[in-house]
C-alpha cells in the first residue's frame, strides 16, 4: 500500500486553492438559498484561480505573502 504524501505546513500554494474552493462552495450554497446573484462571486473566484494558475499570483497570494505565509520555494531553500 502506498502512503499519501504529507504536507509540511501551510504555504501560499496550498492556501490559495483551499480558499478559492471554499469561496466557490459558499457562493454556490448562497445562490441556491438566497439569490442567483451570488454566482458572480463564483465567477470572481474562478477568474482568480485561473490567474493564479497561469501567472503564479493573484490578489489573495499577494495578501498572504504580506501576512507572512511562506511560499513553497522558500521552504526548499531552508
């Protein structure tokens, strides 16, 4: 049986998709319960995830960097 890889802490590369997925699921639930206008938030989160995937940064990754969350590349140099 192969073991699953374990992570060594929270990095920007792990937090951004986690937060993006949480925003998408929350906005989908809000759109079902309250108003379809909440789907705009889903589109915004999807656009930011696409931006992060293509160029390597998004507004949330910049904010997390300012808050001191390390990047994966920073951990490998230690």
